C-alpha cells in the first residue's frame, strides 16, 4: 500500500510535461538528494544536519514550494527501495551514497 502511494505520487509528478519543463532542476535536485537522504538509515550513515541545511541554502531557491514535497516522495522511495535491493546492489548503492555524502560534507571522511 505504501509503495503504491509513493509510486502514485511520483507518477503524478512526472506525468505533467509542462510541470516538468518548468521545474526540471527542482525535480532533478529533489530526486538526487532524496536518493542520498533516503539511504541514510539503510546504509548505516548519520548525516550532519548543518551540512544538509547549507546544501539546501546553496542549491534550492528560497521560493521553491515544490521542492519539499518532491524531496519527501523521493526520500521515502529510496528508503523503501533499499529494503528491496540485493546485497550486491545495496553494497554498490551505499558505496556511492557514502562518496556523495562525503563530497557534500554530510558525513565525515
């Protein structure tokens, strides 16, 4: 049920070509950041909250009202997906999430 809700929300966001054309950078950033943040628990990481705030300040427009809901949907989807991954897929996914997290100072070296 939860997966159906998440997928339904994601599909509704993607479904509108005009909305995507207007908010491509919002959608891409929320998708990419959601993939990282949604993996925090599943990959055994603990993110620096101040670094996340700094990232948002630097990358997201202050008046972007779409970003929070998109990020929430993408983060929930990533967290769910981690539970469905094979061991090898999860290893690869978490290895790259860790690298990205270190790059943006979400975690220490």
